[in-house]
């Protein structure tokens, strides 16, 4: 059975910056249950959903590995596929 990790959004941008080629890309910082900090990059229509509904303190439930693409990631607000997540700095 795959490990399930819980992340908490600790910061999100006030505006969605046009990073890269896709104008709807969002960068967030999260903390896992061990207080490790991760940065999350989201793209596409998924970002619009998060940007409209997501607040600081929302808990994300992740199934799979931290590195690379996560599948079957679930949040209280939506279900996402193909989310890139990697460990971030300070």
C-alpha cells in the first residue's frame, strides 16, 4: 500500500504570476506532518480552482511519492491529477 502524506498550505501568492509559457501557474509552500517544507507547482485549470477556493491552512491528502508526478491527490475542495511536488528551501 502506498504511503499517504498530508501537506498543509502555509503560503500562496496573492496573484497568480505568469511563470513559464502557461499564464496559469501557481507556486505554493506546504508543510508535511514532519514539518518539512515543500514547494508545489500547479498549472492549468486546476490553478483557477485552487486560486478561487483555497485558503491558507487547507490540508492536502497526497497518495504516492513526493518527487515527480503525484496521482490521485485529494483535497477537501477538489481532486487533482498530475501534480508536481518537490522539496523546497527556506
